[in-house]
């Protein structure tokens, strides 16, 4: 599985919904700004990894390297 802002966006929205947290509540619990939560949920392409991990840790997750689909990558750069 390849990392994408869409995957992170979907994951966070689902977890927030499952735990009945509003964006402001999640921001407060994670110790990040409300704008940062909104940036994630809007699919912003550039985010600070340490802050993303602060949010993900609330749900027992963290960012990690994942193998690329090398064929897909080579096809896109050709």
C-alpha cells in the first residue's frame, strides 16, 4: 500500500467519526491546531510528520515506510 494524502484523510475521518470527536476536540486531544486537523481532512499534500504522528497515536497508529509499487511508479514517470 502506498501512502497518499487521500488515504490519511479517509483514515482520520473514519476514526474521528467512530470516536464521535469533532475536529476541535481531536485537535485538543492531539495537541495540534484545529487548522492542522482540517489540513489533513482536506487532503493537504505537505504535512509535518511529527504532528501527523501526534494525531495518529491517539488511534494507536503511526506513519511508517511502505514499499512502493515499482511498476506503477515507473509507468507514471515514463
